[in-house]
């Protein structure tokens, strides 16, 4: 029971920090500044749904991709740990990845920003995808798998609520508050990155030594 609860806390913490809805919120506001309130809400809803479907799809099909390309989970953990660490460093310094758009592409870009780049790769980025695949591999029981999916749904619902209330939240937190939250979540992401990296490295090193 304790192990299941710990796994649930890991899932919630991992996805919240990696999806980072508070960090996405200012970028979301800047990309939807020209939209009406109703269109902005529709964009937030569509982006959240697309991200939810994408993350769950990768969680269930990740192993098939591994088998097809001959990739081991441990190797993915090591690479995922490196990705998480870099993301955590950026978050720790409160750096937001801005999407560069050419002036002549603005209109076509705004028409469907809910899918790209808002849903993918801003909300559902490499960190969240990697985490879903690795955590599904660790979910060796049905209760853990249910907790994993429930955690993804919960975090995506929170993401939708945060984007939906983005105007009020930005005014409430202010830029300083948002930067502080990003730094805290960045530190958590870096800790998760270290755990992922060494959990993947240990079996690889052990197999090398045993092979000798």
C-alpha cells in the first residue's frame, strides 16, 4: 500500500513539474492575446485534451516502440534523466522557451495553436512523454497503472483550469511569483532527473560488468 501511494505521489509530482502549467501560462496568454475570452477558453480546452490523449497514447505504446527500434527502458531512463535535468536547469533560472514565429505565418499559426505548439511540444513535451513511458514500465500492477492514468488526467485537468484562469492568475502571482514557482518546480525536476538517470545507469553498468 505504501509503495502504491509513493508511486502515485511520484506520478503527480513528475507530471506537474514537467508539464509545468504555471510556466506555460504566460506563454499561453501571449499567444492568445488577440483572441476573445471564449476563443481563448476553447484553445485551452482543446490543447489540454490533445495533450492528454498524446501522453496516454505514448504511455501505452512506448514499449512497442522500444521493441520495434530495439531500445531498452534503461537507456531511455538515462536519456530522459538528461532531458529532465536540462529542463530543470532552464526552469531553475526561470527561462521560458519562446516559440519564434515569422510575421507572415502569424495568422495560420494562431488558427490552430491549441495543437502546435501549445499542446505539442509545450504542454506535452519530451519530458512528459518520457515520464509517461518510463512510469508505465514501472507500473507493474493494475492499481499502479490506474493511478498513473488518473494522475495524468488530474494534472491535465489542473492544466486546463490554470490556462482557463490564466488572466486572473497572472495578475495574482505577478511575474515575480511565476518565476519563483518555476524555480521551485525546476529544482524538483532536477531531483527527478538524477533518480531517472541513475536508475537507468545502474542496470546498464551491471550488465557490462556481468558480461565481462
